[in-house]
């Protein structure tokens, strides 16, 4: 029996056992194999990754802390996951919860905006597969050019679309374009204009919350930082959303010299559902700024980050 045939038989046996609920005896009769060989086949199927078993334990939320955030920041729905025993478990819980919550919103959407980053890649990887040929995932800003990592190797809109068997749109241009004339004229090119038109119809978007380090980590942007953030006091930057820097008060810092190639801040803030995910305590100040500026409609985080935000609030 060649490898492909063997792999196929392992998959068939595993499918009948785990999904068809056939017993070992019934499988033995069906495949004319001994009970020992059936058991061995099931073990091999798991070892080879043909079968993957996931146990989803309930993810608890801190409703008391959520109520406090609702009082402090009434324009943002803050979902706060209870801390787990380990940091890794904390991150896994946030990613799992965010994947389920984002997919819940996708059900009622036709055009969904996706930014970029490792957090989003992990969330998309946790999406449950579904077929939606009426759904479009779209970028709403240019490419970050981070090709040296897995995050930049495949557009996240493509990964998301693969989970739904749907279509996707990319913006074939860099995230920042310094030449004002080039930036404005490129928007009017037919291929690009169509994408911007679709961006204007987004029902929702989901994104991570970044810091200036996310721009500094990419060499081409690091070298052009003075031009990208012209007339911006970088000491004021606490976070990055939609490719733009903002202050602790939630003020976007580049309204008159915006070098980003993508949807305008004004257009993005009109989108009815804008979900942000924060899983690091080091982004507490960035989260506070986003909350103060009403830059997101929903934020998913955990107790540790939320409590750090409250500390930052007391200090600011």
C-alpha cells in the first residue's frame, strides 16, 4: 500500500470512528482488519496530524470590570477575558474568543476590512470554515512590506477569504507614499479606485492595536520616519491604528500631512463595527488612547491589560 492510499485509509477509519461513531468492532468488520490494526490506525491518524482533537473550555469574562469600562468609556464595548494560569493560556483565550466574536459579526456583513499583524494572523487561523460566496474581505490600506516574516508572506485578506471560500481585494501599493501628487493620482487609477469604492462600503473591520515600534521594525519605514510623520512630535505617539499615530487623548496626529495610502480616517470612523484586539500589557497606553478617542467600537482584551489601562488612566 503506497503512502497516499494508506493516508486515505487512515482518514476513512478516523472519519468513521470520530464522526460516524462506529465502534472498533464495527470498523474491524467494515475494513476487514483486526481490532489491533484498527486501534493502531487511529493512533497513526492522530500522530500524522490527520486527526486533531481540540478541547474548548469555556472562556470566562470579568463582567464587573466590563461594567466599569462601560461607565468610563461608554462609546466602546470592552470585552474583558478573565486571566488564566499562564501567559500563554491568556493569549490563547484572547485569540480564541476574538476569533469567535469576529466571526459572529462577519455573519451579518458583506464587506469586511482586515489590517495586518501577527495577532490577526493567529485569529484568522482559528476561524471556523464556512462557505460565503457573497462575502468580500478587503484591505483598507496599502501593504506594510513586511515580507521577511510569515505575517507579510500572504495577505491576511487572502487567509481570511480561504476560510470562507470567498473573494478578497488587496491594495497593490505601499502603506505610505511620500509624494503627495503620486498618492492622490494613484487613487484615481481604475483598478485602485474600485478597491477604494469597496472600502467605502465596509460593514466592519478588525485590527490589532500597534505602537510606533510596528513601523520602526520595517526598515524602509524606519528610514523614512521623519517624512512619514512630518510635523509630528513622536513623544506624543502612544499607539498606531489604521496606520496612523495617535496620542494618549485619542487624537490622530497626522490630519494635515497624512502620507498613508488607504481609506481616510474620517471614512474608517464611519464604519459601524470596528473591532480591536489587545493582548499585551505593554499596549495599555495605546488602548487608553483608543478608548478616549472612540477609535474602535469594540475592544477585546484580558484582565491584566484592562487593569493596567486603569492605572494609566489614574496617571493621565
